[in-house]
C-alpha cells in the first residue's frame, strides 16, 4: 500500500493528470457553448443548400424536406449527381434538375502544349 491508504502512490499522480484534463475539456465546452449561442442569435442563415450540393435532396423547397419531398410534381433529372467543375458553367456546380444549355460563360478553347 502507498501513502494514501487504499490506492498506490502512482494512482495519485494519475488522478491529478485526469483531473487537469477534465478541467481543460470543461473549459473548451464553455467556449463551444458560447460560440453556439452567439451563432444562433448573430450568425448568418445558411440557406437551403449550404454545401452547394448538386443532388436532389438539396433542391427541395424546404430543408429538411417535408412529407412528399418535392410537392405535387417530381423534378426532372438531367445529369448525374456529382456534376462539379463543369467547363463553361457559371457556378462550380450544376444541380441535377437544371436543364442543359444554361451556360453563361462561353467555353474556352483547349490549349496545346508546345
């Protein structure tokens, strides 16, 4: 037996280290809660598609989608789900339900290596 009675002396220093780690984690949680509350009252709304995803679940009128998802008519799908970095597109992504041919920038001619 150590000097503390029931626990060995090495357990005392381990207990101190765990207590310090718990206090640090608790302090970080206070920072997290402050950020959460501040963002709730002062943060910018993210909108219906914050990640600018191309898939249909982010094209619904309500996020998250309500019962029935798309309303009375289903969307028409024109392209695959991951259509990013399309040459000539105005945005970096093109949603699946956007008709083809809605380009706002002309395509650039391919460059040749010399």
